[in-house]
C-alpha cells in the first residue's frame, strides 16, 4: 500500500487570479483565463474558444504551464472538476475558481489527477469544501489533503493505465455521439424530408 503525504509537502499550490473587468484599460501580455468549464470529465484541460485578455505583467505569477493540475475551487454541490495542463495550451492563467497545483519532480501529475477524480479523492475534496448551495475549496485546505505517493515505477504504471482508460472512454463517447447524431438525422429525414444522413459503420458508409 502506498504511503500518504499531505499534498502541500510535494506540490506548490496557488489560488487563481481575482476577477479582472474588461475595459479596465489594462495593456500587457495576452492570456486566456481558464475556468471550471475548461476541465473535462476525463481530467484534461480543453479551451472553449475564450478570447485572450490583455492583462498587466503582474499576472505572470498566475500563468499555468504543462504538468500543472487545476482543481475547481468553487461551484454547485457535486463533483469538483480536475484537469491536467498539457504542452499544447495557449498562454493561460487560472481564474479564481481554480486552484493551481504544481507537483514537485518525482510526483507525476497524472497520478494526482487520477486520485482526485477517484471516488476516494472526490470524497476528500467534498469534505474540505465549505458551503451549502455553492461549495468553496481553499488552496490551504486542499494542501492538507493526504494523497498516495507510490514509488516512481508504480506511478508510471498508473499513468499508462490511466491513458488507456481515458482513450477507451473518449472513443466510446465519440461513437455514442455519432450514433445519436445519425438517429436524430434519420428521424428528421422521416419527419421533414431532409437528406438521409450517412453513418460510418466500421469504415463503410
């Protein structure tokens, strides 16, 4: 069984940027501001076509980088989203609704994401979040969360399995969405004479 250690002993935690109003006359580096909706169910960070904002140079300390883990810090009661920043993301900072966790070398960020999205991890997050209709989680409280710290070889095995599971999930969701689109299109064809939709059955239409 892996030993557990407080997250703040193996990671740097930081709250996000307080809200900046548009039209405030700020002129500086251009950043996308990330929020909870940019975190997927599979633990990835995917932009939703946010417009970059010109912000003062002082926001550089909120800038995220590849390997950072973002944790939703505010929202309605329910699961708190978690996402891993990859190297393809445009220059971005985390909003005040996200906590940035930057694991130290030797602790693979995918392992942290997998734990925080697990049933155990979610229970621990909920236990530390305060509020009723709207739940809030502070960086300080998140830092006290004890997380598993397996040896590096076990971490690599976890990452490999996590990638396989997420790939299978993504492919299943895509297939389901394609089948639904075909079904809806076929119903519309029967109702209104729209063109019959096509569907790729294993590469054959």
